[in-house]
C-alpha cells in the first residue's frame, strides 16, 4: 500500500513539474493565413502581413510557322527563300496592387524566355512576336503606377491598342511599340482621360544618314475615351531628328476608334496615321525593314509617311473566334520611297478557359517606288498553342 501511495505521489509531482514547464514555454506565433483579395479580380491574394494584393500569372506557348519570301532589288534577279520558325516560350507575370490615400500603387512585370529555331529570323514576323535569341530572357513590361504616374517599360502612350490578330497588329497602330517612359495620366471621369509622356526613342530610323546622337526623348500626348460603345484615341508625338547635316524635330499623329457590335458578337476598329520625320509613328520598330527612314535621301530633308488600318473580330461560338485586319502604308523618302500592303487573319479555338489553339496567316507586300528600290512579297502561316494562367 505504501508503494502504491509512493508511485501516485511521483506521478502527481511529475505532472505538476510538466505543467509548470509548459506554462513557462513561449506561446507560438499566430498563423497569418493567406486571404483572398477580390478588389482587383480573380487570382489576387494578400501578401501575408500586408495590405498589398498580388497575382502570379503567365503563359506557356508553342508555335509552329511556315512561310515563303521573294525579294527583288532594282533590276537584279529575285531571290526566294522558304521560311520556318518553331519555338517554345515560358512567361511569368507578377502584378501587385495596393490602395493608398493617393490612389492605386501598382507594379507589373512580364518576362519570358524562348527556345527558338528556324530560318525566318530575318522575316520580321518572328521579330514581331519577340522570339529573339534562343534561350534569352525578354523583358516585355516592367513598370510602376502610382495614382496617375507611370514609370518604366510600357506600351507607348502613342499606341491606341488597336489590333485583333496575334501578329504584330496593324504596324501603324503601334500595338507592340514598347518603350521606357515617364508619364502622367489625368482621369476626368465618364471614361475620359489624357496622358503626357516622355519616352526613350527606341526606333531611330536614319539608315541612310549617320545618326550623331539623340539629345532629347520623344514627347507624347494623347486624349482617350473608353465607354460601352467602344473606345477612341488621338495621339501626337514629337521626335528629335539629328544627323551630321540636320538637327530638327519630326512629328507624327494617329487617330483611331473601335466599336462594339453586341448584336453580332463582334467589334471593329479603324486607325489612320501620319508622320513627318518620324516613321515610328507609322511603322513600329518590330515590323520596319531596311527601307524605313526619317530622312528623304534625295532632298536631305524630312521624309513623310502615312497609313490606314482596320479590322474586325467575331465570336462565332463561345469557344471559337475569328479576326481579320489589313493596312496600307506609304513612305515618301526619295530613293527609299515605298508602298506596303499587309493582311492578317486568325481563327482561335478555346475548348476550356485559358487554353487556345490559334491558326494564323499573314501576307505582306513591299513595293519600292524608285527603280533601284527593294520589292518584297512574303507570306506566313502557322499554329499557336497557348495555356495562360
């Protein structure tokens, strides 16, 4: 009996000691669970311990394209080439947003790497898709927005965002015209806004006159409206042109609009462009060729260019959509004057959300006006498979 009481006493003492030691241990930190952030759409969640929302996205793409090109320079015999380009691409985007007393604070990054192969590296079509060097890292967007301020790598504020196909879009619309910019946007309400921007000139097209240095950025201004019927934008750009014999300013402007047609599940757009001493306002850096020039090679003055583009997009069913667009561009630059025609189309099948199979085709014709100029006729067609998330 005495042994039993002794064992019970030991057990009770052990429990008391254990309880005292447990009471002395530090309390575990509270778990900060991830919270869904529904203020900015699907996919955002709060970064733990902050009021900043983040969304991780991107896409994986495989593209297979084939084409044909015929080039004729002056009276020389035409040269022909078969073009093919296959590539795989992986992209990642990081979008962060925080509501502050001064307005929205946002950062956005989109970058990708590509494994590419083929013979179409000089055909402008691959360049339009940003294929670049196989395995290289390509930075598409990297910007900060704070209220109306935008700073970093963005789509040019000169661009209206027109375009319905997957290629470069209408060249003159500047769909893929990426620049480093410092800009401010004024929002007036009811879908009205205006922007002023300083942009790095990424496309200085003085092929036939040695450029001796750009000393100021492009100055861009636009006025825009976005409403239920569609959108419209007027943009102007001042561009510094400087060669050994010339130090002046060029300019360009575009006016475009898109219109929604709910009864036909469709939308259409049209845009017109004009530039004097600024070919970048009519042809983007992704699609210009060796004939492009800010300078008139005959007079030594500024070259002029103009163009018009338009297109339409149709929802044929919830899973199937089609788009077509075309353009005409004319450059008057002495011996390097030319006309360019371009038509593009694609058919997109999306069996499930985020997955698309796109069949695309494009035809481009460049006709030199001078007898010694260059004529180019090329077509490209292919398949793009993409999973976006």
